[in-house]
C-alpha cells in the first residue's frame, strides 16, 4: 500500500519527517484527513490545532500546531506551521499554568483577545500531550 511522505516544519526547526498512513489536521474549513492518493489541496491551519500523524505499527505522532498551511500533492504532505510543538515535548505543568492564567484573564475581561489566543495555544499543547482539556 502507498504511504504518505510527511514533513512538519516551523520557522524554528524541522519537527518531523517520515512516512505515514494518514494525517489529520484542523483547517479553517474544518478537520481534514489525508490518506495516500488524496487529491491535491492547500489549507490554512487554525490557531491552536492538533496535528495527528498515523503510522502503521508506531504510536501516532501528535503536535500542537498554531497557524500555517498544509499542502498535499502526489502523496507528499507538508505542514508549514507558524509555531509547532511535538506532544512529547510539551511541559504539561507549564501549559496548565498558562491555560489557568489565560482563563483568569478572560474571566476578568471577556474582550481580552490576547488571553483567548493564549488559552487556545495552551489547550492545544495540552491536547497534543494527551491531557484532557
């Protein structure tokens, strides 16, 4: 069976490259699942989304992805994220603290767009690390 060639990069670094059976990402148009032989597509990734790369026989690769693009063509999948962090690298205690601070700011000021942004990022980091949010 055909495989996908996947690359996940951010401006800071290349997070992961390898073969996969499926990629699931959240775009501004909704969640998208990519399998081998998928039609070409270019999508805009949401702020605070979770990327899942399914690999036969291996654990899923999970990452918190904050903005950017997904490009698919000829079984090549490129995730070009504004910022991204592998779930295995997330400092859970720090992400929980960031989420609590952001939620407190939102409670104090419902119009605080920066706090909402920080809350989305912290929640995505926790979901990528396998935590309930």
